[in-house]
C-alpha cells in the first residue's frame, strides 16, 4: 500500500500549497455542493463500473444548468484524481484484472479519444452530448437490471487466448474512447460489459479493470483539455473543492466492493442510470420525434448487450492457445 500513501501525500501537498499560496479557500467553500455530490460519485466510481463523471456530469449539466463541455471537462479532471487514486490502490492491493485486454484497450482508446476530442466533439451540439450520455448510461442500467441474476452468477475467469484478448481490447478501446471523448466517461462501462457478457468474468476483476482504464482515459482527456487551454474557471473551481474528497472516496469504494454484496450496489447505481435518463428528458425540449429517437437508442443498446451475452455462450479460446487465463498479464 506504500505507493498509494505516497500518491495521497504528494497530491495533498500540491493541493494544500495551491490553496494557501493563492488564497483559494473562498473558491473551495463556495463550491461545497459539488464536493458533497462527488462524495457519492467517487464511491460509485471505485465500487462499480461507472466513473465519477456518471454523477459529476448530470449534477453540473442538469442540476446546475452548466454547458455539456463543463460536465465533460469536470469528469476528466475529477476522475484523473479519484479513479487514479482507486487504480493505485487496486494495483497496490494486487487485485485481479484482465491485464492483456486492458493494455490493448488503453492504447486504442487513447487514440480514439484524441480523435474524438479534436474532430467530433467540437461539431456536436451540447444537447446531443447530453442525450448521448443519458442513453449510454440509461441503456446500461436497464440491461444490468434485466440480467442481474446472470451477472452475479459469474465467479470465474474463463480460459481464453491472447489473440481474443487483443481483438476485444481493440474493439472496446475504439468504442469506449469515442464515448469518453464525447461525455468524459464510457470506456469503463464498455470494457466491463464486454468482460462480463462475453467473457463471463467475475464482477470484481471486471470492475477493477474498468476503474484502471477509466483512470487512464481521464488522464488523457485532462491532458488534452490542459494542452488546449480550454479548462473553464468554473470547472477548475469545482475541481478544487471536490478533488480531496474523491482522493479518498474512490479507494474506499474499491475497498468496499470486495466486502459487501455486489447485487444491491449494482441495483442502486442501475436505478440511478435509468433515473438520470428520465431526468435528462425532462430538462430538454423532448419532442415526440426526439423521444422516439431516444427510445430507439436505448432499445438498440439493450439488443446489442443481449447479442453480446448470447455470443459469449459460444465463446471459445483461440486454437492452440488453451491454458492462458483472462487474468494472465
């Protein structure tokens, strides 16, 4: 656990120095609501396949009525602290992860996220970003509720091959990188869904893998925003207030996921995902045509998840590569 304690000490030293030397206590005190919200969000980030941005994005964009770009930036910046803290904790604790899949997904998602950041996000309307976020997580919440019993029954890591790991990692990296580039979250849900539906992996190593990947994508996304100089003052102020909270909240979630029943936690966050979809529709001008499109998107996502699950029943290792575990590095 020494690396995690070093990380915490370094961050708090830098954060405290900035607050004291720049006299930013007022900014921290003024933005206490987001710190309270992220106390919950960071726990969710560490204990489920849903990043802290799953709470941060709707709170800023829907509750505080800020632009979608603010929610996306905040998701990157706050997860770069909270989920990195959880990732270091998980690595220090030697938690099982799908290492080969994770490496391929990390490389691919960094490329697709960067391309999305520069080519796709600037030309997409903020309302589309809000709906994209809502549909992704609403669909994920529904499929989790529908298939909860099957998901909870997976307690093993199947025997698979390096070639299969590469294919899954690349595909998940492309899709997850685009989702993260648009909303600030996404790669975590994508890799988790692939691992549990196709590979039939146990939830705990799948969640650990998703946390590390989302931490990586958040660092990449934060770096892109900082390089552009596009981080808004309001976003930075929210980050100042919430970052010490998520520094501990996400690792606490990662600690608790191994000690409490997984079912109630997944049900809780899945219901939150469905509720935020409904909330989003009440906060925008939802015309009948738009409602039809959203319904089609959610249904389409659930059909896709179902097909992934069906495909997973027939999944077999690559010829000649038997004996290589999902959890092998």
